[in-house]
């Protein structure tokens, strides 16, 4: 068994910026309400001609450049998304766009936990020696599936993509992980298929349709996040033989500033160790963790060797934590 190192990160948001002032025209809300409840000031939304493959490929290109890895040297691409351009999968479109002709590519769906689940999945391929290098991408265009008349949800989400390059290594920088799922809580956050019956013949019928917009029980999701996320981070710390004091940076799924604050407080992690870009990006689902990591790494705030505790949580419900050294 060999280890995994993290050698590149990149992220992108669409150019179009949707502010709280814009939203106050669309629905009965205000900048004050949104900022005080969520910390979000603005988010970015994809233009009609902008696709997931565009965002994901740009983020992937930036991560490969940082890693100094040629696209042809990538063995594995996992694209975490709930909003593919094509329900059959979008990872192969990214593979072709970036010229990773030797890679095997597939999509993975675990909502806002998707990036974390994909990262852990890719790490297992590297640890077994099956592959030498992996590109893990998280990207979502939730603006396609938001009910823009529902003020309880439309204020929260933004679009984006982020990517990380993982490579096989003698030293293992992924110290531990914990992943969880609980389908009993599924109804609290859904983007569900909705169909109408079509008869194909005598006693023969199928359903056809599309997807209902995002529906969320905000209070239940909030309660779930602030109780389960600290617990799973503590489990990951314990598994790695580390303590909360060892953590240099807390990089949570960027759902909402109040959740970030509550989780940090429960763990006893000071504000200056908490990475947040939720004010500028909103909740970008599978993109949010690499999107939050990208800038502080590129600007040198996060230094090689720093210990990062990360956690994802979202629909499924799914959640999990990973502890790794940059
Ligand atoms: N503007 C103004 N008023 C609003 C808005 C809005 N945008 N949204 C809701 N309200 C109103 C409600 O109608 C309600 O009014 P009422 O009391 O007259 O019925 C009142 O504000 C309180 O509503 P709550 O839903 O109880 O508000 P809460 O304080 O719980 O905040 C929020 C809502 C921000 C969504 C909170 O529940 C939360 O942060 N939940 C977690 C959501 C989340 O992060 N989801 C995604 C995580 S998983 C993933 O990433 C997919």
C-alpha cells in the first residue's frame, strides 16, 4: 500500500454575479435578512450557454498546471456533481476537453458531500497502486434547479467548480477520513425526479418527466449539520491520532456562515483558522471545498505541511470528514 499526496488545486466561478439586491427584486427578501442568516453577499451563476463541462474543465486545467502534470499523465478523473450536463455522465466530456486521453473518467453523486466522497474514492485507487495520478473535480450548476420564486432556497446557492490533483506517493498526506449516509433523512433536501405516467400498452406504463426544483427543510438541515459535522471531524482526528489543536485550517463545505461558525465553536477552533468564501460564492455544493481551498493555497496562506480538517455535508443525507496535509 502506498500513500497519496496533493499536488494541485484550481477553481472557477462563472462571471455573472447575483447580489442580494438582485434577489430582493425577485423575491420578498432583503440584503439584511440574507447576510444575517447566511453570511452570503453574492454568488455567481452560469450563463445560459455555460455548461458544467466548461467550469469543470477550467478548474481541472488550473489544478493540473499547479501540479505540473500533463493531461496525458492523468490516470483517473472523478467528477462529483448533482447537476451533470448529461445524465449519462459529464466526466468523459471533461476528459476529452482537457485532453486526458489516457484517463478513465466517471461521475459520482453525493450532493454537497460529493467532493469529499470523490477525493476519498480516488485516494483508494492510488493507495492500491491501480493508478498513479487522479483528478478529483467537484462542480455544480444548481442555478438550473433552484426555484427562483422560493425565497427559502434561492438565496443560498451559487455555481462553480473546483479540482484537486492527487498523486501516488511514499508519504501519505491523507491521514484519515470518515464518511456517513442516512437515507432516512432524505426528504429534508431533495432535487427529485418527477414524472407523469405514460401508457405503453395494455397493463404497461412508465413515467416520464424531469426534476422538481430543490426543496429543503432549512431548520432540519441546519440542525443536522451542526451536530453531525463536529462529531465526524472528531472521529477523523481520533483515527489519525491527532487533536483539535493540531488543526491548522478548518475547511468546511461552504453552506452558510452560521453553520461554519457553529461547527468551529463546538470544536473549539478559533475563527482565524476557519476558511470561508461563502460571502462571495454562496453554497456551490460539490464545488465548495476546492473553491474555498484554492485561493488561500495559491496565495500562500495555506503552507505545505499544514494540517487541514475538511468536512462535507448535504443531501442524501450524506456527510463526512477528512484530515490531510497540504
Ligand atoms: N428572506 C426573508 N425571509 C425569509 C427568507 C428570506 N430569504 N427565507 C425564509 N424567510 C422567512 C420564513 O418564511 C420565516 O417566516 P415566518 O416565520 O413568517 O414563517 C422566517 O423567515 C424564518 O424562517 P426559517 O426557515 O425558520 O429561517 P431560519 O432562521 O431557519 O433560516 C436558513 C433559514 C438560512 C435556510 C437556515 O435554516 C439554514 O441555514 N439552514 C441550513 C440550510 C443549508 O445550509 N442548506 C444547504 C446545506 S446542504 C447543501 O449544501 C445542499
